[in-house]
């Protein structure tokens, strides 16, 4: 069992591996912490400046040398991909207090709350990474994966209503909700139409209410 205390017999037969594992584990842990620091620094600078950070700026903010940066990532594109993966990992966690089994009103409000928070937080990075790396297959694949996860979440949240539709109608409604709650749509509501955070959420709630069919009588 991992972490179990070795027996005296095992220790006497082979004492050196147990002794040698500690510095290896320590180096690995330090490497992972440094890698996480580089990614966090990259994301922070990107959000602050609305452009892809340079290696110099990441190194200076993180308190590392450029050699330290490129010891973990072969180039800035690789760092950008790792940062995007980090953001996706943060976004796809099941939200606390999930309302997937709530009433229609609760489900819509919860889905919009989570989606709006993600868009508000990550829209700057989404835009910059798309502009800089959209031609990179790694980023294009990840963007499509994010959209697929969004569609899956929509189908899960609104299954009672979507189950009443024919397959083509169901696909159309899911696609419409996905497009409605996209990053860029949120950006237009907030920047172009100058809506407050609360007003933008309310607009999404009303639109989804109109897009969804009636909730079946056996559902809430």
C-alpha cells in the first residue's frame, strides 16, 4: 500500500531504494511547483495585458531565468497550450451545489450562473489564445473539446425538456443554447451593449426560457 511503513525485513533486504526515493520525489515536486508557477504567471500576464506574454516578462514576474522557463516548455506555444489546458481543467469541474436535478427555474439559473462566471473570468484569455494560436492544431482541438463539453453539459441540464423533442429539433435547440452562451456572445452583451453582469445573466435566462420546450408534467 502506498505510504505504508516498510517492514524491518524489507528494510534490511533493500535499504537503498527507500533512501534514494526521497530526493527524487523532492525534485519532482519542486519541478511541478515551478511548472505551475510558470503557467499561473503566463495566465496572469495574459489577462493583465490582453496579449501573449513574452518569455522575458514571464521569467521576470516568476523570478526565473529564461532558461528556467524553457527547461519546462520547449517554446512559448507549448506554454500557451499548457495554460489553455489548465483553464479548461478549471472550467470542467462539476460545480459545487450542482442543480442538475432541480426545477426548470433552478437549472436555468444555475447553468447561467456558472457559464457567466466562466465567460467573465476567461474571455480575455480565450480571445488572445484564439488569435495567437488558432492555426495550431493543438489549440483548435482543445477549443472543439471545450465546445463539446459545453454541449454535453447543456444536454445534461435540460434533459427533461430536450427529451420531448425529435433528434433534429433537439440538436437545433442544443446548438442554439451553446451559441447563445458562447464567450463572444457574453463579450458582446457586456462590451457592445454595456449590460451589467446581472443584466447579461437575465438576458440569457430569458432567452433560454424561450428556446426550451415546455417541461413535461412528470418533471419539475
